[in-house]
């Protein structure tokens, strides 16, 4: 099945920035871009938009304006558009059978302004089976840092981070960029140490060498697959969210993994992805662990 990049547009500055970022990524990867807009007729207070036909024409107008702007800025891009008769969340999630990744707009920057990621962003990120990239309005037309790295978080076993590392290396290779792989670690309470964990740390020469070895082992298959991608390894004591954010200032993209969690209000994302999406100064890609099974 042919693959494509999908970006959701609704006419907002954030979604237009997402479309522009998605166009650049499509050119990097040599893939077509599809812009989608969700529309489902609902009675509105505006008299001119009570008619379903008028609402549908307005929806098509949103897509047409976004497509025209993207095509003008990115000649040579293979571009298509689609109006999907559904809610934004269902519409975007319904494209994942053919999407390499989804790109959506994200509101604001900071703990309060960025909390909702738009009206549907967090639901899409939590429910998507493919990587989702969140782009703020200022990330769209702005040039990417020429020497900016793709920053990726690694945690746990090699299998735990395989999907995020795969996506980070694919992206870096397509862009001719370098990778900075970060593994954060913290000191657990004394009672959490087991004889087995202490033995492993002792065999590695201490806790820091143990964490460095874990990062090297997780990176090994991807360095072998993408030998042209320069890699910097970074191990630091601290929370994963804080360590990643401290290194994201000059990054082209921050890549984090997520394991979907279901709460009373529906699917939710983890704390590291949550912190990255709300506070990172660059676009953020959230990659579900399950995506690795599709490759």
C-alpha cells in the first residue's frame, strides 16, 4: 500500500502551520501529502450557514485556501485534499490505514495555553496508531535550524523504545540531520533495589555506566541500519521530561514514545509526552509503541 503524510486543517493559524510543516516533511521523505478537513452538518446560529450546502462549501473553501498556500510555497509537492464527513478526531484517526504520520496544529506554548492542544489534539495523539506530530503556529513557515538535531528519548529496554527510535532515525536520515539520543534516569528509593539490579549495576561498573550501556544497546540496531546518521548519546540524572526539555531548544524535532493509557475520560498520554507537547519549543512527534509492529 502506498503511504502518505496526512495533515488536518481547519483554517486556524495552527493548522495552517501544521500543513506547511507536513509539506516540508513530505518533500524530505518523498511522499505525497493529503490535507483533510472534517465536516459534519450541524445547525448553526449564523443564518448564512444554516444550509448544509453552504456549510459544505465553506469546508471546501478552508481546504482550498490551505492547499493553495501550501502548493505555492512547495512546488513539486504531490498534494491532494479530502473533506471527511465526521468529527475531527474520527476523521483523522480514520486516515491511519494509509498514513505514514499525522500532523496537527497545537495551540500556544506553556503549561496553560498549550494544555488542550486544540479541541481534539490530545484525543488524536492518544488514539492514533501512527506517529503524530504537533506543530505550533510559529513552527510552520519558520525555517528549521540548519544544524538542528532530532532529539529522541530512550527508556527501558530496547523494545520499549524501538518505535520512537525507528521514527527518529528515519526522520534524521530523510533530513540529513543528526540524532541526539537521551536516556534520563533517577535514583529509586533504597528499598526498590533488588539483588539482581544491584548485581547488574555492579557488573557495569556503577549506575551511570549501567545506564550508558542500556542506551548503547538500544541504539545499536538503528546505528547499524542508518550508518550515515551521526548520533550523540546523552545520559543524565533527572526526570525524563525535564532532561528532554532542557535539550530541545535547538532541536528540529523532539521525538517521544507513548503507551496509550485509558482513563475515565478516555485514552490519555503519558507524563513525558504531556510535558513535551506543552512545553517544548519545537515540533513534537509522539510515537505509539505499537507502530513498530507495522514495519
